[in-house]
C-alpha cells in the first residue's frame, strides 16, 4: 500500500508535495496513498490517470476519475501500449478521448485484441499503425489491419526490411504495399542479405546507397551480392569503408573499379591509411 505512514508524517510536518506525488502513487498502484494525498489537498493532473492506465491499476483510475481528476487521450494510448484492455474499456465507456496514437500503440506492441476493440469502437488509425506493426514483426496485427482497411505506405516495407522481418515483407509485398530504393538500402545498412535478395529478385529498385550503406557497416556479403547483381555505386562506398576502418570492404570495392581517390580524406584506422597511401604512391 506504499509508505502511507511516511507520507502522513511528512505532510503533517510541512513537507511540500505537488501533482507528482499523486502521479507517483498512481503509477505504483498505491490507492491509500493517493486517497490520502487527494483528500488532504494535494493537486493532481492528467498524468495521474495516464500513469494508472499504463501500469494496469484500474482501481486507481476509477478513484481518480470518480473524484474529478482529468484525463486525456494519453490515458487510452498508454493503456493500449501495454495491452490493458479492461483499463481501455473503462476509460472509453466513461468518455475518455482517444486518437490515432491509441491504435498505433496497440499495433506497435502486438496487442491484437486491444486493436480490435479500439478499431471496432471507432478509434481512428493511419499508415503509421501499419508500419509500426511491420517494424516490430507483428504479422497477425498486419493481417487484421489490412482486412479492415487500415491505410499503408512505403514505410511498411522499409521498416520490415530494416528490422529483418522477411515474413512481414513478403506479406506486405503480396498485398500491394509499395516499396522503393530505401527498402534495399535499409536492408543493406543492417546486413539482412535474405531481405535484400528477396526484394531485388522481386523488382524492388536500388541505388548507390545500397552499396554505401553496406560498406559503412561492414557487410561484405551484402556488398558482394549488390555488386554482382548490378547495383550502382559511387565514391561513398569507398569513403564509408575507409571512414569506418573496413579494409576488406575497401579492398573489394577498389578491386572492382569503385571510385576511391577521395577515400584518403576519410581514413578511420591506421591499416586503412597505410593501404590508401600505398595505392596513391603506386
């Protein structure tokens, strides 16, 4: 029940308090502390409700709401983020506002039943909910959202590629989600070769950023695949490899005709510097 005796003693002896006293009690689920603070004039605000919602403290939320504590859309969105459906139902049924962030938090964190409830009760959503579900690998969320008309954009494929979710990417492509050059460059940046192969073999465009991102992050197999399949590159491939000290990458790019003269301005290790100087003096 929290340190109620300590709170009483502190207050009775002139220790100041403010709205964060109530927020802290709500966050930790200390109902008796919250009651004491409120009944003795301690202020509270919307964070009392949102912190109660975030941590699943329904009794706290009920007490605060029934005693005039204001709430806002963050009460619903924080409940959705944690999958606290009972909290969300109470808040909605008692007039608490919600918005697109509520759907986004449910989708982003994989809470399918929560997402169903808010959508079926009129909560708006947008393409960010779709892409955040893709980012975090929640395939069932994507299927529900797609089947129920949630909008989507290129960021669905980009986020799936960046986070290595091949099953998500395949599903997104199958239902017509757009992709672009950044889908390939995102896969290259984090080293997801299977992702890069899939998107390239299925017609996704790429540009020099695929090679330069692979070089910057030391992904030699990515660079090899991209080069062997005709991906363009420019001086940034060698510059990035030099700057990050990836000598193997730099050698590979050099041996295949990648522009390299500007790499001497970006050397990031003694080994790279020695190699660059040896080539410049050859």
